[in-house]
């Protein structure tokens, strides 16, 4: 086959591409727009100024990575609530099964994806850190 | 008038030194910013941005790179032949820069009553009223560019590492085979010009308002010379001596710090020289419209043409993948050399009858 034509075609393509808008995202200054259904950091939903979670243990049961720790307790109104709700982000695989399993819609996944930390202990997100603001 | 050395006034020498310094510093700056331009152009061709952080749109990137390389640790492998290892980058770098000495980058300009030809190794004879330069300028360039390969081979050998050695071997084989083809390609230019002096070759292309280029008379030779030059200076798609995918980094695998930077400077300086030589031989050098009225337009045209060719080099790099070794040899020996020979014969026949 004629070896020149493909070279010229390739050169044409690269030349055209030079005038396209670059797709680069200047990350720390420019932020990506994550999709609505992005599975980032978990958030515990709040209703009437307290977490909706009823400590039913369905999320730690369904969790394939076994990263959720829940401890139930009873509050002043004799309602069941989660006194401890921890997610180990080093183990979490962000599958979203916990959100699907939740019967009271107390859990969601946010668009937050910058989860780096300096100490291993900081990756265990406690209830206070997971509550939605 | 003032001090005289060898019958020439001091001002003349000052002007000559100034010319050399300006040309050299300009080449150095071009070399530095060629790296930046290359990264930017290839970036945009791949729909990326290229360097953006250091300075406005990354404009300080070459300086940052230079400072970084300068302060890096100097590593000399314990098994290396120290002297050859240290000397190799210099042998690669110096021929790359001194080739520029014979390339005319402008006409004759007049500074303080002295006529100064814009070509480093040249002088204007007032009595004869013409410029004299090295009458075998092209041979000088070919000689220097083949000296450059010694640096690379020596680097490969002295590093005492298999990857370096393979890179050096490839470099020597590739350069020898492509130098033949490049040399044969430009012979057809000399058949037209009848001289090896670059200054005269440029003067011969000044017809038609500066557009009587040898490119139009010898398109095949121009094309072949440019491609062979790319191969000779180890640029993509012929960068087999430093093929990252196979040879880590080829001949500069064991090099670090400023010595590594020297190889890179040599590579880019070679690119500048090759583009300048192609401009001189085929694109009419500094010729262009109105150069007679405004002599300073000469360097401008020259720089524009050289930068255009450098852009083509980068464009080729952004487009083509690396050749396989046997394809490279096939292209050099079985395509370019026979075609160049045929070109010479055809040029000779046409020249005999026309």
C-alpha cells in the first residue's frame, strides 16, 4: 500500500486537533462537575434536627466490604437510634449497597471525592462527620 | 581612529563579537523554548493544554526545568569509564552548537560604518565589495553533525549498561545510514548551485523577489533531506536510540543532572541547526520580499522559516509512532539512497541538456 497517504491523513488529524478546545481540567483551581448519581462520601440524612437512621443494621449486613459499624441505643423517647455509626473509608468500595438497603432513606452518597488524609485513624468517619450539614 | 588590531579598528572586533554573542544567545534561547513549544504544541495536538503552571501559561517552564536539572544529584555509575562518561555529553553538545557558525541568517547590515555580514564565520571585504565565508560550509556542517554521533556512542559505551550500549549502537548505525542518504540528497542542490558556500547558495535563491527556492527545483531532494535529517538527529519517528519502550532511555539511561540536560540541549540544538540548514539549502535562507530595502528583514524571514520547520518537526512527532528497527534500515538503504541516486542522475541529465 502507498505509505505516504496514511502519514498525510494522520498529519491532517493532528493539525485539526490543535484547534480543538483542550479537554484538560486544571484540577485544584477548576472543579469537576460530578454527576447526580456520583458515589462519593456517604452522608447521614437529617430530619427534625436528628439523624434519620434507626439503627436497623441492614447497611452493615449488606456491606460487601464490612466497613460499617453501627451500635444501637435508646433515646429519651424510647426510640431506637444509632449511638455509633462509623464507616471505614479505607475499606469502603463505594458500591452504594448501603444506600439501596436503607429502609428509612437515612443514607445517601454525596459528590465529595477528596478523601485523602494523613493518618489511618482519620479515615474512620464517625457519625458527626457523616451527618449532612 | 582608536586601537587597531591587524589593521582593523577595535569597533570592528566589538561588532563581530556582538554578532557572535547575539546569534549564540538567540540559538540557546530558541533551544530552551523549543522544549516549551514542543510540549505546548504536542499538548494541543492531543487536545491537552501542556505546561500551564509555571508562569503565565507555563512560560517559565524551561527555566524551571533547567534549575531543577542543575540542582539534581550527579550520579556516575561505579562501573562506568569515568572520563569518557564525563566527556560524552560535551562531545554531543559542542558540535550541535558550532554547526551554526556557517549558516547565514541575514544579509549585510551596516553598524557604525562597518558592513557586517549576518553569518558568524564570514567577513565583508570592502575592497572586493562582497562577503567571504567558508567555501565548504556544507561539508563543515556534515562533518560536525557526524561528530555529534561520537558523543552518543561514547555515552552508550562508557555507561557500561546494556540499555545504553544498545542505544549507542542504534544511534551509530542509524546516523551512518541516514547521513549517506542526506548527503546524496543535497548533492543535487550543489549540482544546481555549483558551490558549497552557504552564503552563495542563499544568494542564488534570491530571484523572483526572494522566492527562487531550491525547494521548487528539487522538491524530492528537499523532502528526503528533511526526513533524513530527522533520522540523523534522532527525532521521532526515528528516535530509536532512546526508545523508552524498549531501552529505558537509550544512551542517556545512566545520565542525570546537567549531563542529561546537555544531551537534551544537544538534541534540540541539532533540531535548530537541521531546520536552519534546510531553510538555507531549500527555502531560500533569509531571502524574502523587500530584504534589499530593509536588511533587518532577512533575519526575520530566516527565523520565521526555521520556526516553521521546527513546528513541522513537532507536528511529525505528535503524529507518527516510532519506526521499527528493520523498517528504519529498510527506509534508509532501500528507499532513500536509491531515490537520491536517481535524483542525482535525473538532475544531471536535465542540467546537461537545459
